[in-house]
C-alpha cells in the first residue's frame, strides 16, 4: 500500500488520495521511482511524502545532473573526447585510481544485493556513492584539473575517469531512473542506455589498501573540521599540527597524507598508537544509580569514583573490573554507576567517533 504522510492508508473517504499523474507532474517520473525504490523494499507499505521526494531528488538526481553538467561544460571548453591517448587506469593519479576502485567495489555490492532481491539496499548504496564519493569528494578534490590544460596527461586522466564513471553509473541507475539515465547516456556515449549491458565489477581495479586509506582520510577530515568549528578557526587559516589515532595504528604517507594535510590545511600530522597522549580520562558518577546502592554513603562513593586513576579507567574500558572503597569496604562498580569521560589535554581540541580520533593544536604562531 502507498500510505499518506501520516502513514494512513489512502482512501477516498479520508480524502487523502494522491493522483499518481499529479505526483509525476510535480516531481517527475524518475524522482517518484527513485523515491519509492529507495525509501523501503518493493512490496512493503510506504509513505508518500512530497517533501521526502524533493529531498531524494535533490540529493540524487540533481547531483547526477550537476555532475554531468560540470563534466560537459569543461569537456566542451577544453575540446576533450575519449581516445586511446588517455592514460591507462593504473597510470592515472591516486584520486582517479581511488574512484575507479570505489566504483568497482560498489558494482560488487550492487550485484550481490540484486542477486538477493535487496533492491532498496542496492540503490541506496548507489545514491550514497554518487553523493558522497563521486560528487562531494572526487569532483570537489579534482575540480581544478578540468580546466586550463585540457591536453595534459593529468587533465586527460581526470576527464577520462569521470566520463567512464558517469557512463557506467547511468547504466546502473537505468532500471530505476530510465529517463534521466538515457538522456545522460546518449549525451556521453553512443545509443540508448537500455540497449547497453548492465555493468559488472572490474576486480582488477579494486585497491583495498587505497580505499581503506582514503576512508581514513575522510574520517579524519570530518573530525578535524569539527575541531576547527569548536574553536571557530576556518579551514583557510593554516594550523601547525594535528595528532591522529587510527584503528590498528594505521599511518598514512605519501600522496594520501598530502591530501589529508591539504584538506585540513595543517602543516604536520603525527600518528599516535593510542589517544593517551592527547586525551585524559576522568570518571563522572551517576547519582541516580549510586543512591539506591550506597544510601547515606553516596557522596563518599561519588568522591571515590572521581578519584579513579586514568590507568584504572583505561583498564575498565578494556573489560577489567574497577573497585572503590566506601566506609572501609571494597565495592566493584557496575558500568551504569559511572561514565568514563574523555577530556582533551591542555591546548588541544579533540574530536573522536569511537574509531578515529583527531586532535588539533589551534595555537597560532607568527608563521
């Protein structure tokens, strides 16, 4: 059933029926199809929310069209067309190899989900790739490669990479967005998208280490930008140093480290094995759960909790019990009786997501 905005079944008696042709006229057939496929699995009842359709259109179809228009504008201005002179995939810059690897990984995911008839999950992954990987990261990071030197190897690599991804992406999206996919495909390649083969992953292009490294960069960039917002220092202001803690002690180097520095406008990034050097641990008592257990000794228990050492709190985080002494008697604390709080060391601004930690030194020196 198609439900209304309040999740009620549409019926004439309620007066909440939406004419499908009115919806198509307002939003477009592709927008309606994309929304209905990605909002929930086909066959499940789903709300028809005009605002949800608009948001879905803005995030996916508008992004696809804007990315195509960006490519088309500069390809025309630079006179670029695909030829055998374009650099081979493995000879292209790191960010080109990354987006080709991510796209091949996406195709593997889509293939697996569609084999299981998980259409919604497959096309949500497509939408996420289009918005976050292709538009917000690849095109934004590569923007200045597309103009001013159209025949250089770097520019030809950028044009060829974006062209390949857009052509294949329209073929992936064609079953759900048949009209806009066909329009873009005819503009980029030969013939209708509906006469082209559905893409299959090129596993030779998958570089798991590169994808993992880029995922780390993007996580640290997000945390670093949040840290800048905390101290109200914009990215255009250079900073001296950032400390980073990554899963398994992963350290970045070479081009991918340079990309991280450039995104956050920092001169140096130091990778640490743990957050101990940038974050201190303290304990915050929970009076609501301490009261029933300790009665008149609650304040003494709270004071003992606040006095717990950082070493004891770190051990507790690793699954070891922690004890306090109240009224001369030892008690093992329960997890709900206190909270372990991370506090940045003096002079640093720290952000973490439970997996990555980024600490910026916001000090502005004469340089």
